[in-house]
């Protein structure tokens, strides 16, 4: 696991806040940690959640690797002084065998500014057995 300034230990709760079948939040090692370490997420919602965790952990390489080549930026910049406050998945829909979308709200607090939220409907595509983030539309 990357040992950056926001790195988590595997036994801590996952930043994505996914709950297991018992209703309790999953540990990082049993949730997004496995995807950030190389396992392919099984569906678009798992990819979206792992990408949120990658933003929390500032894992640029994972974010770029899971971004579809047709829309991927060359680099990413992180606000290293701010803090991600949480993720809420509003809906996840499989559109067909190779396309899905996930609506979510992610909250962020910059160090010296008011908190803000990103409400997005993200589109995902399945290629060669792997899901990729394609793009998203910001919602009010």
C-alpha cells in the first residue's frame, strides 16, 4: 500500500464507507484496498468507490489507470491540505453488458475554504474484462 500522508492501514474502515452484509462498515483491506493493490473491481459501483478511496489516499497512478483512455487527463493535482469528508452512493445502474452509471455525492473540505460537494452521475465502460471511468455529469 502506498505510504503517503493520508495512507490508511488495512484494518481501518474504508474511506468509501461501504457496508457489509451485516450492515457494518467494511475494513479497507476487505473493500477498496484490494482494488488499489491490483484486483479488478467486479462492477462499476466498486470501481467508483475505489476511485473515491484513491482520491482520499492521493493515489494518482490508480486513478489514471482506471480512467478510460479516451477521456483520461495526463496528470492529476491533489489538494494536500484538504480532507475528504464522505461518500454517499445515490444509485448504481447497469445499462447493458458493457455500460453502467453511478450517481454519488462526495464531500470535501479545503483547509482554508468552505466545504463543498460533488454530486455527479458517472459513466463507466467495460473493456477487456475491466471497468473504466469514462466521464461524469455534475448534478445540482
